């Protein structure tokens, strides 16, 4: 265990109170990274000293303007002109307003692209017929980040007695910047992996705020987790000489743990690999309302007839699978590649158990491909069950197992053996993505290389196929999506999320097939000619939403299995005559 960095940061609100408490008569306006309760308490302390203070949120300022200063139920219309800067994606400030369109009720908002202005211009139309126009400040700074990219990112701001004001480097920013600088400056040696676990423990006094739109939540702690995790991946990608976003990087396991507390502090240290296994009561699969423990996954797998085989993770955990031979065309079913995407694990088991009872069924089932990440997910959910926890996404090597190559395949060996045993031409790979907005507020706001996934857009299907299997891929997507469209409520669920997506993110860039957003593309990277990837917005969902998620995953597997049985393979390409 090696200590890399430790720091306690003075809270910006406390600093401002101390600085202005004797300045009676002063009017103070500041934008900080704090929850509403903390900001109101600070205002009250200064008001007791005769100082008129207004503390606003530097994170998603337009959304907080409507949450804290506007009675939406009194409006019939609202119009927003949002800033557009060359230094960031055109829709960035529109995304920062998310999910306003879902909160506005009868007063459906309209949005208009503006120019390089630091303000949103908001026109409100009341039910009484009157209108008001407000200028909502969105403080940002242009800066060079840790990999040399130029970004426009939200920042703190301070204005006194009606002045224009100046940037205020907040506690939130100081903690993040100093911590990443310390990691970047440390001597990690030249060989991957650089560590077993790199732990970033942060204490932050910020409460989450649930919103009345789906699974949406405003969380400064979750946003900090995401920014730490992906920023540090980028730091190590740059150190290794890899392209930014390279999923083959193997730095080790990066785990930010962002907890609520009274002080603001960070401690970064290396630790041994996490080898504990979470203990929880089993659930009936069909009605499971939350992720199931590994002990239950093992038991459910033993109920499936066939040849057992396994691989081992970096930490030594088993990746277990079953090969059920039969007379049908074989299909590979997998889940848990990204271990914070949990409906696919339950859905894969439910589908396999259904197929297990069919005569001639032929399949491989490996329901949890990334057990090391899965245990990290359980560990992190103990503190923050509603956070996305992308630190659990990749393996203990720090890579995405699908992109792994070389001799030591660890988890990926389960796929190689599944293909060898079955000879399958179809792999159904069950995934998920965030069920609420995903941001990186200190790194340009929009998650770099993951911009497409920043807000939910329904149950999404991805079809990757070899060039000669193009016709078969189209048939399979059509049949699977037709089957899913018959599930009560699922198309309506997609439609509602896509509408909100289009309002705040702009053009979708994907096809809609039978009510389902789809991406279909030629990809020869996979050895199996057809790979169907599901993307259910499942990160952080529980209860009936979780049941709906793993049911949709199960039905996708069963529909794809049935479809491939009736699809003819492409004719072999004949060799040219000599």
C-alpha cells in the first residue's frame, strides 16, 4: 500500500462567509459546486451579519434556476436561448439544461441556439398571460486539461455589489485538479499494469437530488466519481502512448469512492486487489428487483444442463459457463462484460433456463464475464446505490475484456472456448448503460468518447456483422425488434426517452426499427459473424424498473435464438478459377 496524495480542502462556502461576514451592506453573488441546502445555510449565516448573499449552482445552472427560482406549474410556455461556443459541442449547453423538458409539464419548453454568450436567455409565459425575461449566468473557463486538450468547463464565480465578477476556483475544482496532478506526477514505472487497485477516497458534503423524471438525479458526488475515473484512464492512456479512449489499456483497477461527509478531503493510495465477495439473499429470478449475488449466479448456472467450463480473472475469480449441446443452430449468450450493467446478467440466466427446457436447444451461457468488476459494483453500491459506478465497468486489469489480446486472456478465454465448443454464428451480448444523465463537469461536461450515451434513449440494439452477413443481420434485427415491440409498454418507454433525448441532445444519429433505436454496422473484429448487443438503460434501476429491464433482456435472447434458426447462412464465396 502506497500513499500517493492526501489533502483536506477548505470549503468555499466557509471561505466566503469568513471573507464577507464583516462587510455589512455588501451584496454578494457566487456560483459554487454545492447542494441547495448548503447554499441556503450559507446565505442565512451571511444574512445574520447584514450581508445579502445569493449562492447559485455552478453545476447545471439553468436547471437549478428552474428548480430553485421558478414555479413551473404557473407557466404555459418557456423559451430558452442557450449559448453555443466553438470550443465545445454545439449542444453542450442544451445538454446542461437536461431534463428540463421532462420537468416542465404543460409548459413544454422550446430551445434556440444562441452565440458565444455566457448567459442563457429565458422567456417565461405565465398562465396569467404575463411574460418575464431572465438572463441566467453559466460560468465556464477555457483551459487545457491533463492530456493537452482544450476544454470549456463549468467553474465557480464571484460577483460583488452588482459587478461582473471573476472566476472563483472552488473547493470542488481544487480537490479534483490537485488529486489528478498528483497521480500524473507519480512514478508508475514503464510496465502495465501499474498497480493492483488505485483507490481515490473523497469526502464531499453534498446531498443528491432526485428529479421527477424517470431515474434522473442531480449528484455532485456521482459526477466527481465519473470525472475522476475517466480522467485517470486518460492520464494512463497518455502515459502508455495509447490513443485516448483505448479500451485495451491495462493500468490496474481505478476505484474512486466518493462519500458524503462534513469535510472536503481526498486520499489516494494503491491497495491490493479486492478479493472479497458480497453476501446477499437470493431472489426469484423472474421477479428479481436488484442485482443478484454471485453465489446465486453459480446456483442458477448449475440448473442448466451441459458441459461446465470456466476461465479465471486477474484476481483468481472464476468465470463460469455451460455448453448445452443440441440439434438447433448454436447461440452464445453472455452478460456482465461491463459489470455495472446488471439486468443482462439476470436476463441471460432467465433465457438460458427457458432454453434448457426445450428439446434440441443448443447454446452457451456465460452470465458474468467480469466477476472482479461485479464485486467492485457491490462494494460501491453499499454507499451510493443510485450512482452509475463506472469504476466497476472494466476488469481488475483496467481494460475492457472484449478488446484484450495476447497470451494471457483471463476473462476473455471464456469467449474463445465458447466459440470453439459451439461453432456459433450468433453471439447475443447483453449490456446496459446509464438510466440517468452521465456528466464530467470538470472536463468539458460531456463524457469524452461516450457522448452518445450521456442521456437515456430507450432500449437500444446494436448489430455488428461480417460484410457477407449483411442481409442476415437486417432480418435478425427486424424479427427481434418486432418481438420486443409486442411487450406491453416497451415501445412507449422508448418513445418517451427518445423524445427527451432529441430535445436536449439534438439529432439521434440512429435508425428506429419497429420502435427501437438501432445501430447496424459491418465489423470484422469479432470472429462470430453476427453479434447482437443490447443496451438497456439499467445502471441504478431497482424494483419494477429492474424487472422490466431483465425481462426485456431475456426476451431479446429468446427472439434472437428463434430468429437465427430460420435464417439461412450466406452462400460461401467460391474461389476464382485458375
